[in-house]
């Protein structure tokens, strides 16, 4: 994929691209497991869990009940 590698304390961490984040959003809507998404993007599952934590919003439905969902646009704001 097109991940950017960041070296921190002798460890290499792969940062997801904007395109990867839209794929994550799509696959989460399709109810894919974190491990399957990580396999498809060739990253560690922890990378996907971290990404989901960064990009998850709490929204209100039409009955004013809260629900959470991942939005790639929101995640991109915090990772630029």
C-alpha cells in the first residue's frame, strides 16, 4: 500500500494514507473485523485499532440517541 513509515525509538510505524482511511471506513460499514482490515492493508491490527480510536465520532440519530461511527474525514484532520 502507500503507507508512510515513521521511525520512533528504533521502531517503524506505518501511518495510513487518506485513501487507506476511506477503505477502513468502508470495511467497517461492511462489518469486517479489525484483523481482516489489517491484513488487507498489510499493517498490524494495533494500527487499525489506533486509527479507529482517532477517527471515531459520537453522533445523534433522529431520536437524539447517541451512536459512534468511524469517519475517515475526521481522522484525516488529526493526522495531517
